[in-house]
C-alpha cells in the first residue's frame, strides 16, 4: 500500500525542463513562444493572459508552468494562478501546499497576499487553486475574480492563468474576458483539426485577443519531442 501511494505521488510530480535544463532545445522553444507572444501584443503591453486547451491531456498545464518560468527568467515578476478549479495541477507541479488558494480568496476566507506562495524559481510566485469548490464557473465569473486579477496586475509584471479546457466547460471563456489575451494549447497527433477550430472560435468570442496557438509534442528526428509555436 505504501509503495502504491509513493508511485501515485511520483506520477503527479511534473518535471519543469525550463528550470532543470534552461539550455535545452525544449527550453529554447519556450523562449521562442515568449518572444512570439511579445510580437503578438506589440501594440499593448501584455499584463495578463489565460492559457487553455481544447480538451484535457493536451499538455496545457506543463506548457503554462514552463512559460511562466521563462518569463521569470527574463526578469519579469510573474504570478502564476491555477484557475482550474476542477482538476488543478499547479500545486503538484511546483510541490506547494493547496490548503488555501484562489477558491478561498474568492469566497472571502483568505486575502490575496496570504494566498501567494513563493516558488523556488526567482521572480515567480504562485497562487494554487485552493480546495475544489462546488461552483467553479460562478466563482470565476464573479466580481471578486475581476477585482482579484486587477489587484494581481498592480503587483506583478505578468499574470498567467491556467484554466480548464475551453470546450469542456465555460471557465476559459469567462476568464478570457478578464485578461489581455488567451493562448491555446493543442497536442500533435491527438487534437483533431475540427476540435482545435472550435476551441479557437470559442476564444475569439471573448473580449480579449487570441494571442496564438502552441502545438505541443510535435515529434522530430530522434527520441525527444518539443514545443512549437505558430500564430493564429
């Protein structure tokens, strides 16, 4: 039983390539994504964005975590928020406590400052999801969520929000209306073209700009895979 619990815990530990090996080709791809995002928002400074996927298991959460790290490595003060109040993973990725977080702030049980956790990456702070609430969409669409993002924007250079898949629930669309832009993650060999198109259309209906799409896990010659960015 103990061995199985340890195996389960190990499965939830996610390795962040941009932190462990910042000189790797994969880390360079994340820096390319960062550069392209800066070009995509050239007319207005990008202060907040939502990262989502069309469906589950497309690599969204690892993409957003590594993207937050490369922005922090650039010297920006970054806040990563886990707004996936259904299947949160950021606390596993950064090995943080999840007793308090976004959900406890939105229901008034915790203050913004007390919910912020310092990661082991310089310039990167994290707000985990907190306990999973019974009404995620209502919390994310509330006035408190709008004020929460405004407060975060006053303190940080960039706020990056990890949201649920856009076609599964309405949460990503709700959040996209509160930020400067959205980024869509799809997985090579898994995400169907029609599905990606529907996700793109859903995000384009929000008031924020669709910044682009990350094609994740594109195979290359050799044993490794990498991330590739293309605009929409």
